[in-house]
C-alpha cells in the first residue's frame, strides 16, 4: 500500500512539471509575438488558443492513462499510542472524539485542566456552556468546524474549537485555549501609556482606565497633565471628577465654573474585576449654557426655593431645572429631559409644546395648564408657563409644585373633621336617646315588680324591655364611635382577653372557618376595658368571617413592638413608643382601595341590606382610640385583609395586672333608708327614678334644675345623698354640687348622665363623686344608691 502510494505521488509530480513547462513555453511565445507585432488583442487570442489545445490534450492523456478503480483497502484500527503522542505534542488541551462526541483520546494538558477524561460535552461547565459545546459538535459535523467561547474554568476564560477530521470525516479534534480577548486590559494599558495614548492626547482626548471602584489603573499623558499628576500616582476618579446640578461633569480641582466634560465609557473586561476605559472631552457648549450670566446668578437661589422652577431657551429646550422641579416631576437622578413635553403624557405633549413656543416668542405673559405627568399620571397637576425677558438665554420659566403631600394632608384633615363632626352628632343623639331609654327601661322594671311569670302582660313587658336593651346597645355603639362611652379600664394581658373570647369566636365563625391564635413573646401589659376589648375582637372576627363565604382562616396574632420598630413603621399618626400589637387577618376577598378610607365611618357597609348596620368597625375604631391605641387596615383584593391594633404598653407592677375572671359582686340588700335629693331636668327620667327609689324605702326630694335643688337643700335639714344629672340648663350638675358643698361639705354625690364618665371627669374636679351611666335599670339605680351611701 505504501509503494503504490509513492508511485502515484511521483506520477503526479511529473505531470505537474510537464504542465508547468508547457505553460511557460506558451507564455514565452505570446510575449515574442507581442514584441514583434505590437497588437495586444491578436496576442491574447493566440495565447487563449494554445491554452485550450493544451487542456484538451492533457484531458485525453489522463483518461487514457487512468487505471481501473482499485478495490479500497479496509482501514486499519487507529494506533492510540500514536494519537496520544501526537496530542501531547500540542501546547494546548486537546482531545479526539467520535462523531457523536464520545472521547477517544486526550493529551496531558486536557487531563490537567479538567481533572479527568470526560468527553468535552460532559465537562463540568454551566448548562449554557455545555449547550454551546454540543452546538459546536453539530456545527463541526455539518460545516467541518465549530466553536464555543467564554467557557469559565475557575478564573480562566477558555475557547473550544472542534474540527471534523479522519477517514470518512468520522472524528472530531478538540482544542481548548485561553480566550483571545483575555489580554484586553494589557492592550488598553499599553495603548494609553504608549505612543497611541500620546497621539490621542494631542487630538484633545483624555483617556484613562479605571476599575469598578473608580481607582485609576492607567491614564494617557493628556489626562495626567490636566490634573497635575504623574504616572504611578494612586488616583481615584471619584476624587477628581464631580457632577454639576445640571448633570454635567467637571474637574473638581477647576471648580464648578470649569469647562464641562463629556464622558464616553467603554467596558474592557467582565466580572469579577471589571475595568472601564473612559474617554474625556471638553464640552464648550455646556460651558456656554452653564455660565450664562443670568442663569448662573439664579441657580444658587432657585435650588433653595421649595417651588419647582425650570428655564427653557427660545427653542423650548431645558437649560436649567432646580431640585424642587425635578422632585415634583418625578424625575430620577439619571433622567435628563430635553423638552418640557418629555415630562407629560402623550395626550398633553402638544398643548405644552405649543404654550412654550408661544410664550418664548410672544409677550411676557403666563398661563396655567392642567397636565398629567408621565411619571405620575394618576392625577393632573398645575404647570405654570411664563415668558422670561432679560434672563439671557432663558426665554421661558416653568413652575411645577409637588402637591402630593399637601393633598394627602388635606384629605386627612377633611376625613378627621368629618369623623369628628359625625362623632359629635352621634354623641348628642345617643345622649338624648339614653334619657328616653332610661324611662322605658325604668317603667318596664316597675311593671315587672307588679307582674309575675305567667301573667298575661309579663311576656309583653319582657319583650319591650328586650327591645329597649337592643336600642341601648345601639346607642353604646354610637358612643363608642364618638369615644364618649363609659369604659372600665383594667391593666391586663392581651392573650388573657383572647383566651376568654376564643370559645365564643369558634361558635361564631362556624365550621368552614378555621381560627388560628399566635402569641408573641415579651408582651407588655395594656390598660383597657376587657369587655370592650372583647367586643373589638368579636367585631373584627365576624367581619372576617363574612368576607370568606367559602371558608378560610382567621388569624389572631399578638406581638411586641418596640419604640424603634414603631419609628421604622414611618407613620405620621403612630408615635414612637412601645406597643403591644394585635393583628386580626383573614384570607377573604379583601377591600377595594377606593373603600379602604371609608371603612371606619358609621353606617358605612358593603354588606347587603339587612345584614349589617355599618357600626361594627366604627365601634372598633372608637374603642381603640378611647383606650389610647391606634388601628390600621391593610388589604389586597383577592388576598385578604388585616387589621392591626397598637395599644400602648402600660408600665405597672406585676400585682397590678388583674385576672380576667369575672367575679360577681354580692347582690346584697337593695332596701335602704335616708333622704335623697334627685336633680334631673328630664321629667320622665325624674319620675321613674323617684318611683324606683321610693319603692326601695328612700325618701325622695325632686328638683328639675340646679337652682331648685339648692333651695330644697337650704330648706331641708338633712339630705343623705344627692343624685344629679350632669348636663342641665342654666346650672349644670358640677356647678350645683360645688354650691351645695359650701353648706354641706360631706354630702355624697351620685352623677347620672348619658355621656361617658371619662369625658365628664375631665371637667369635674370634685372628690367623693360616684357615676352611673344612662340608660340604667331600677336595680342598677338601687345598687348605685346603696354603694354611694355606704361610702359616706
């Protein structure tokens, strides 16, 4: 096989030499002919004819000499040792695989780099890199060559080349080498410090190479001369270049009035240690803009003005924007709008551009436009445009005020004013209604004393009394919303209150709703009315249940909030102080954002008619606020609602925290003796109270106002107790009591009122005074009277 290969090679060489000699002879003949006759066209035709005849003769000779096609020899198996030796001679990592990528042989460099004999497509690269290797195999099989670049092997970036080779193109030769761009950093450094850097500097371009922290690695002579530095100095770009208010760059050593710079950044290397090539050019146009005499004189002043102001030239292009204008327009630090129309939505661009054009060329007038900003298109804002004269390049002044905070405060004040007015109305209605309910309940009690169960009228009286109690509950809700109800605060722990009410909640929530209770650690004690706090939890839980018609989860969670955490919440309403928080959350339908601000208003409800009074959340709001706490609502439609209550931590001794056990007072004897002066301006309340006290053995003297009470007190020799309404015409209860104490200093007082005790005690600075809230039953009046006389 080797001998036949040598003969065929010798024959090919002889034929090649013969062909070359014939071509040389033809070329020489053509040259002589051209010299003899001097006709280029004739000589070209002669040469073409000779070449054509020679080609035909050569083709005929080859066909005649062509031997019969030999039977191909069966290729011998590859010599693996020879392949390995050939691969080891390569200076790079190399390997040979079959057409499917299975590894056949690899050199020492391949084993050293990759730590084994895995096929190239199975090497421990990232999935994207292995995909690039598989693609290289396909390209090699199809096109003869394929490649995969940017292969990360530790800190080295590799490039893989795959070449189809072997008999029948059935093998692929792989070579792995370092990426060609690995020395871009070195090239950039050599360019800057060499002749190229000097030539760039002569063209007016300053160039430097900096790392990701702004440290300068190298720079061309023009840059070093500009900053007064030398090669090898440790310099930082941050310490050398600053940013003016208009966004232009300048050398810090030259001051803000220096020529602005234009920066071009060219990334040189990738992570983890990125380097960037900076090209710096002077920008005289920016100098003209910033150093315009009139604009410069206003710049420093305008930045201190809270009103957003901007200046535009006659072409309508911005030349200055102060800080307030950028903030009001919602511009980011890197935004550089060219024209006022760039600030607004597409629908308002034409109107703004037209107004700027008119005022820049017309008289010095002004106009207000209602526009919607591109970065905050929810609500329109007022943009004032005025013509500017005598301000140098500036032709138009634009004014924009950030009204978001002011509008928010206005809405809060309006909401607070509305809630206060509704609260005052509710409190007044509840006070008058309590007087009526006191009379109804009192007469029901008196009638029940004359009837026993089984009488024909007994059930009717009980029904009237029951409905009156329901009405009394409604007035208590109104008073709770207006923060005028009577509270009996105790120092307690929130987990104890939740434990007391959890059984009731499970019955109220039903089988489709799951109740979860989570308690945090280090909870501080709070001071609140436990009964009213239970009502808060029940109301919130029932609302959560109604928001989950298909079932869900209601979570009660308590946790401590430190003063620092309260400060980080960032609420204008919540002071920075320690709190114990209660979060009541559900997985229901959520509350739309448009309704979230109205949920605490009385009689506002989203439930169907007959399924809610709209007083549940308003009652919760009033109880929490009257207890000194705060409540916030968070909701997202389709994901549920959370109410968070913050109650201030009460600093008390451990013994002050009371148990939640509801100990019942001993009933005691309600019968008594003594003279009682009853002062009440409502005739029906006065009549029922007189009859109730008389039936319990007391001698009752009645007065319809304070003046009549003082006359009776002066006339009568002995009065054991004065029961007085607080709010009365001409002379109220506290004034009457002060006058009575001048002649009867030890006279015990029992105040009755439809207003809250806490509200009244703020204006009553009297000692030894008891209080009974309306509406009250005959038994409650008798008990309060007995206790007041016992404390005498």
